[in-house]
């Protein structure tokens, strides 16, 4: 479907409005309420918030087909005190969270507006179209929002279509397995002069980090290991009684990921000694899964991109699609535009590709109803 410039501009304006509402993980309530109100203004049915703060709205279909769920995550990586100032330069819009995932949320409305523009106020879809803005995709949100969405709908939908503001041209049909841990070291602590010689939790943690980062993360299947956060201590002249780190492990291979976990567990066990206690806590798990590259939903997504003059790239990633894919349910993640600097304050999106991204989205939604319900 071709998208006119006015519709793209309308979606971009809404994305900026959404971006201006802070929404860190566990702090999405204000943004969720904004989306809920906008869904209601659009005249959608069954507009509601669940206990977690996920927002639901339904564009009713004829009932000849099972429903389709289209979802975009509300949250960003940025804390409440982040400067969310936006600036526009030529064909770019800069702003923390503008692409990940304010544009994705605005895309839910873009899909609705495009369908109505093409087909009228009642587009006459064969099945219900559920638009969902979910919480908890980023960081320690641990996909809690989409878990609740899938728990609600289970295997009833034809598919789960996940929207990201960036990554236009990508079709994520494989879910990257991720496990995250907090490792805490505790010691007696003391005064840096009077009690010198006692174990320092910070010193012990530093040694443990050295052992962990020496673990080999293979290139095939591609695997990564990252200590992303360290904290602890009381003052410069205190032998630290406690210190902790947060560790992110990823792999394209489930067995390889399990092997990395076992090595970390051994390193933690080896760090235990008299006067040094080490605790390993699982704080995040993004399950792996995949949809065959020849599945009808993947074929629909490929055709939609080719129609927009873009060569599709079938790939793997860690997105909300992990949850339905891990349960054997049809799901993909697609992007609406391109950009750079995700998860940084210099994040930006390119505005020209949005028309293609929205056209792709409409064709994937309509194609899903056509291909998966037959």
C-alpha cells in the first residue's frame, strides 16, 4: 500500500508527542494512559488497561478469521530525569527514545489510520485487529508486558506482529536467548587503615569480573557476555562490605547459552571463601524460539518489503517476539523506519523511510489475515 506524506507526518508528530512522556521500565503509567485515551478518541472497542499497564484496543472484524495482535512496547531505557528535548534536522528527528520505541507506538495508530484511509472508517477486516501498547520490554522489565499479552490471548490469534520504530528492512523471525544475573559479594568490611587486610567486597568482585570476562564466548553460534553494571562500597576509606554486578549473557544457541551459564556458576562458586559470600540471582530471562523462514507469516513480510523496493533481511534478535516464539506461536518483529544511536541520548530516526515502513505494516497485517486464515 502507498502511504501519503500527510499520513507519515501525522505519525511522526504523534511519535514526538509520545516521546515527550517519560516511560522507563516500571514507570510507563503516564504514557500508557495517554495511549489509552487516544485509542478511545479513535472510537476503538474494548479499550482497557490491564493490571501491569498494558493498553488494549480492538478494531472489530467480521469474525470470519481469527484475530491478529499488533503490539509495540511503551517503555524506553531512559530514567525519568532524562532531558527529552527533540530537534529536527533535515530528514532526521533526534530525541532519546524517539525510535525505540515512540515511533513503534505511533505506528499502531498509523496502521489504523492507513486502513481507514484506504477502506473507510469500518475497514471490513475478516478478523478482529487488536492494537496493544505493552510495558516492560527494556532492561529489567524482562518482557513482563508481552508475557501478560500472550497469556491473555494464548494461541487464539493468527499471529503476533511486533513493531519497533527502527530496523526497517529487518524481519526478526528468530528469538535470541538471553539470561541476566545479579551477582552480589558480601564481606565483613571495615576501616581502610585500622582493618586493612580484611576482604573487600569490591576487590573480590573485581577478581570475579576478571574470571567471568575470561570465559570464551564463541563466534559460532554467536554469543556474547557483558558486565553492564557494577556498584557497591560505602566510602573511599571503608573496606567495602558489599558490591554487585549485573551480567548479560546471550547466544544464538540454546546449548551454548546454557554452557555459558554453567561457567559463570562455577566462577561464582570458586569465589566463595571464608569471609566472602557470593550470591547469584537470575534477574532476567528472554526465551529463545524461531519461526521457519518459509512460514507464511515470514513470506508475507518478505513480499511486503519487496513491494516497497527493499530487500528483506531475515534475522535474529531479542524483542517482544521472544515470548510467543518460545511458545511455538507465529510471531515476527518488523521496523518502521531507520535510524541510529538507540539507547543513547543522541538517538535519531530517518523520516523518509517511514512511508515505506507504514506501507509494509499495512501489507503485512492484511497479508496475515489472507494467508494465515486460509
